[in-house]
C-alpha cells in the first residue's frame, strides 16, 4: 500500500542528511513524500556579504533540486534560522501542516539528542524542531479541541500511524542504505552551498557505518520508531484497530 510520508526538520538539507537513504528507498517504492522545512536556512553561509534573502533564495533552489530527486513536495514555514524555539506558534503550524498533508508516516528529529559521534553538539534548531514536532504529534494533531481555529480552516484531526525519529542515540529500526548510498551523497550534494562531494562522502560514510554497526549492516540509517493510534490505551492493550 502506498503511503504518504512527511518530514519535519529545521533546515534545507536536514531531511536529506538525516534520512536521505530511507527517503530514496521510499520514493523508489512509489510513496508520496512531502518535505516540511521550518526555516529557510538563512544563516547557512560563512560570507558576511551574503544577505539573508540571497541565502534563502540559493537554498530554496538547492532544495528544489533535491526534492526533484525524491519526487517530493516542499513546504517552507519561514521561521528564522538559528533562533528556533519550540513555541506554541510553531506547534500550531506543524499541526496545520500535518492536518493538511495527512501523513501515514512522520519523520523528524529525536529531541533527546544533544551529542553525536563525539564530535558534534546537536544544533539547537534541530532540537527545537524535534521537540515541536513530537509535541504536535501528541496529542494536538488528533484533538479537535486543541487549536480549534484549525477546524475553522477546514483542517480536521488526523492520526499519524508511524513516527520515525532520527538521528537518535536509542535506535530500534535500521534501514540498509548500502544500495542507495551513492544516491544519498548526490542528494545531499544538491545542497552545494553546504556540502562538497569529497568531505560529504567521507562524513556520511562514517555516520552510516556507525549506524549500521548496531544493526548488523554495512551502511544504515537508524531511527527510534513509534506506532501511534487514535487511543493510546487501546494501542497499549494490543487492539489491532487502535
């Protein structure tokens, strides 16, 4: 059965770097993919002469090329890069996106991740986006009484069946990306202002190798997954109808 998949990440290139191999495999299976970018990535430059407008325009063009490889739609919410917070406004905007797209699967960051690979402090925007996404997923997106103004926009409650959180330090699901690794690097490198092919390949091969080790795979992406239902109690009780 074809599924509708929605990613919720902070920046252009986040979905591709964090879940690009998985998205490529899903795209090849014919699933519909929508990429939601919370910011325009306007701080993604080391050139002090770059204007925010120029950076956003550049990154929009890069994102369009990457999305074309996935056959994906793109939604941009327009929050400022670098200062993202998990506010009620952002939660409402993510609920609005989910009720419009009505995904079967949501892919987002894991809000518990602060450090990775002993070399990286997780970007505050990544954590803020992940926290806002999780808080939008439960219970707001499925409750008509939360953000009732969205009902007035014709956006009815929706239950997301699966949530895939990655990258994560507590994985329970591994996706073998060895067969699409070259495609993932090409996908990432569509964001040419952020990644050069040589360093990108070396860095993401290390990441994929580390992820795969725990799952017995040469190259993998790993996720912390949840199966949600209309009723949490029924889901916990093992009701197949949830």
